[in-house]
C-alpha cells in the first residue's frame, strides 16, 4: 500500500483538488480513495491501468464530497477559500501573458470541462480510459473535450487573447 | 474576422479535429495517429489548431504541476484508518495450513527431533499391534481366485490346510558327538524346525506336510544321517 500510495498520491491529490477546489477536502479525498483501494484490492481485475482505477474512485469521491458540501451550505470561511476566477482572465490578459491567461481560463472552466481537459492533457488518458473514468461513451469524450476547448477559446477571447484558433 | 471565427465555433467538429488533443498527449492508437499525421500534413487550418492544442496541453500540465503535493497529514490519516480496519479473515484452508506451519515453526529443532522420534515409535507400535491381531485371528487357509459354479455362492470359497495337510513330525535323538553346527545344517537340509525340547534326549522336529510314503522315506533318510542315532514318526 505504501508503494502504491507513494507512486500515485500526488496525481490523485491534484485531480481531486481540481474537482473540489479545496486543499483540505482534496487531502481527505486521498485517504478515502486509498482506503477504498485497500478494502477493494481483491476486486481490481487488472483490465485497466491502476491510475485509471484510482482516478475513477477519486472522481466518484470528489463528486460525493461536492454534493455533501452543497448540502451543508457554504460557510464564510469555505466560501473565502474557494478561488474566484470570474474576472481574473481579463486582468491577466492585460499583462499580455497568454500562458497565465490560459491557466486562469482553464481554472474557470466548468467541472465537467475541467476534468476532461485534465484527464486528457495532464493524466494522459486515452479516449477509452476517459470513458471508463467518467462513465460516458467514447464519442461523448471526444465531443465534450472539443466543446471544453471551444469554451476555453471563448474565455480567452473575452479576455482579449487571440491564439489563431478558432 | 469575428464573423468567421463565430462560424468556426458553431460548426460541428470533424473526426480528425476531435482526435487532435489525444494526438498531442500521445494516447492515440498507431492507426489513428497516422491518420492525424496525414491530415496535419495537408491541412494548414488543422495544423494551426494543433499548435493551439499543444499550447493548451503544456499549460494544463503547468497548471496541475503548480498545485503542489498533499501534506503528510493525508498519509497519516490513511494509515491510521487502515490500522483501525478489522483484520480480514483468510479462507479456512489457508488459515488452517497457516496455523499448522506456524505451530511447527514455533518448535525448537530439538523439540521437533524428539517429536519426530516419538511419532516413529508410535507408528512401529501401532504396526506391531495390528500385525499381532492379524496373526492371532488368521487360520491357515487361502482363498481361490476363481469361482466354481457348483460351489454355493453364499461366501468365499476356502480350503483349510490345517485339517487336511498336517505337518510331518518326528522324534529325533542326536548322536552324542553331534555339534550345534551339524544339527543346524541338518535342520536346514530338511527344512525342519525343533518344536519341542529335549525330553529324554529326544527332540521333536517338524517338517513340511507330506504324504505317508514320503514321510517314511524322509525318516529312513534321516535315520541314515551320521549325527542322528534315532528317528521315529510322531503325531
């Protein structure tokens, strides 16, 4: 378990953090995810990569955590901890830093779009693996990513950043 | 320009276009990667979009890498939770064999050696007892392998040797000069054994079962032995 944890905990943490946007919750997610893995190790059939399995569990736990947080309601402290990125791209674009603007716009994407962009670009998951993690058809994976990129282009355009596409 | 961009955003993406991000991440199959490469080589618009995708790809990695790593608290919490989990019971067979091997591994080599010796003695004793019981209950009989149709089929067909073929016995007096070695050699020659002690200087010898004539011939031959002074038939 220590080897598995050592190898994958950062990846799990980052994926979880991008979904829940709260470090404390993301850290709690890690222990929940690996505890589940420890309990269900016998059920892992080896048909998919370990990281695909881990990310699928992380996603499920993150969505559950988000639902719990919505049920409880946001207190002031939690609300302050969540980064407000709605107007950041414009501010950043004024600095003419396309890279930073891109990163800010990536943060401003919807949870569905964020997770698919992260899974494909950062976690380097194939169409089939993303479909398995998110639980959607493979064609939906492709179209969802395309529309996530379209949304990203719109956000950048709104911030005054031209990239030559679309 | 704005109108053209809006038009591009509104149109449905092509199959190749949707594969571009996966090509940038290197997760396409060899066949799809070749298709994308071929399309990129002949389509400037697609190549421009691919350059944008490469930029998105790099910045997504940069963004995720900037998120840092979790604190040690997460690991402590996990392993504390694992320690608090109930011990999982292995299957019965595994448990039993594990317990047996654990028991033997706890014994010292000396104890193990003594236990093995004790086990061997117990086995020998058991074999002796079984053998004695069998010998006691066994009559001198044998069972035929074939079955005659004339015989009653209620039980095994046996012939009792003890009733019809009694061993031949003789009373023998040995010559005073006979040595033990001579007597032993004679017993070997005749395949005989002494079944009764020297009463009045006579030994009762037992031979294999034989007919009347053969027994008489045997006695005559025995009588002619140098170390035998007297040999007479006896029941």
